[in-house]
């Protein structure tokens, strides 16, 4: 059994970046030997194991053959005869096809270190086009601080065109697309993810209505709400958006509606609807959007006034009268502001 550190963690270490996690590949071993050594099997499609102490993932070296469509349409081959080079060859980009042995020696059969120096994304082999998820993962890599200024080489751009023309992006699951999107939103350069989606025509079908990019905000939810805003809140039709993301984009939309609404009564209803007491923390973040700076002081006055309303007077009135009374309190409090 030989164990090698592989993939993005090796790339990051070579770039002087502390990796968030590490992946390992095991050569000349078997599932039986892995379990005998205390590793816990977790892989469904191919043998992946959790280390008994570190909980890091260890995968048996494998090769793969295209057998269907999408990123799951593969047959995997693994046994003790699969070499490290064969395993590295199946990976996406040369910069991710580098390994390190237990002594710290670098194994780089596809010149990934040179591409790191050149700041280039180059596909490791022609098998790149067999997995459509790789072009979406590339867009996510662009959101990383250490990779945001890397560019695709011309040969790999041709591979991207083949993936797009094969129309296999539609075979990816919405859950998988959202996982990549969310990871990009968690990174510093989230805008680069969406820029890449547009630049390399990866919009169909998951981001078909993506036309402009803006990722203002300090959290993934806020960034997502802003990219929704700039695209008229039309990006989530096909994706499984979590409740926290949906809530933030809905609140931003309602805040924007307040400014566009000319009718005072409707504006009061919108202010009541955003529930400033319950959503104050999110709204405090929303008011800091660059797109709202001209209205920031106006929002602050509204928030401050609403928070000072004494609602104790509605505690003992009939339920049927609560809504009308609350609207009266909002009106009396905000009439000098609206």
C-alpha cells in the first residue's frame, strides 16, 4: 500500500496557500485491506474511505470509462494494478493532477507546476470532455482568491465548446449545480464564477436568464440576493434554493418595492410585510448594499421608527382587529417619513 496526497490541496500548498482539506489516493491496495486497517468505506460508485483518525477521504486509485450521460455516466475500474499516473490522468486540470508522497516529493507527470507558474487552466487529457460538471467546477475555481486570475488555454477552450455543444449540461442534477454555486458564493471572488458562466456560454439551462453580474454582500445569501436583483430575480427557477437564500432575496425584493411604490398605503403594507422586528439583522445587512446607498438613511429612519412602536396595545383587542390596528400604528409612526 502506498498513499499519496493529491489534487487541489497539493496545488494550494505549491502556491503557498493553506488548503481547507486534503484528498488522498491509495495505490496497490484493496477495499479489504483498507477496512482491515481501520478505514471506513463511504463510497457508492467507487471505493472511498474515511481515515480512522483524521476523517479525511482516501480513495483507491482508479480509472474510468464513459458509459452514459452526465457526470454519473461512468464505469470505474480499480484494483492494485492501477498506477498513480493513471489515476492522475483522469483528473480535470493539470494543476489538480499533482501528487505528493509521504516524504514530500512532488509527482507531476502532466506539468501542472508549469501551468501554475503560467497561471493557466489546461485539461489533463482528452477525457475532460466526458464529464460536463468539470466546466462548472472551473467556474467555481475562478472564485478562489489564488485562482481568480488564471485563464483557460486555447486548447481547453475548445474542450469547453465541445461540452456545451454536446448539451450534456442539462443532464447534471440541480442539486449538483447548486452545490457548486453555493461554494462559489462562499469564496472571495464570487462574481468570477458568474462571469465565467457567461463568458464560456455555460448558461443553458441552469443560468439561462443570467445576463449581468453583481455579488455585493458579506455572506453567500446576500451575494445570491444581489445576483438575483441584477437579473430581475429570475435565476432560481431550476435550482433548489435553501430557505435562508430565498428569504434574503425576498426581503431585498420587498425593500426595493418600497422605493418603487407610490401609494402610501401599499408602502406601509410592504414595510409591515418585511417584519423589521423579526428580520432586523438581515435588513441591517441589506441596507449596506451599494445599490441602496442613496436610500440608506431613509431605510435607517424607517427601521428606527418601527422598532420604537409600542405594540402592547394590541394584546387585548379582537384578532379580527389586529391587522387594522397595526397598520394604524405604522401609519401614525411613519407618516412624517413616508
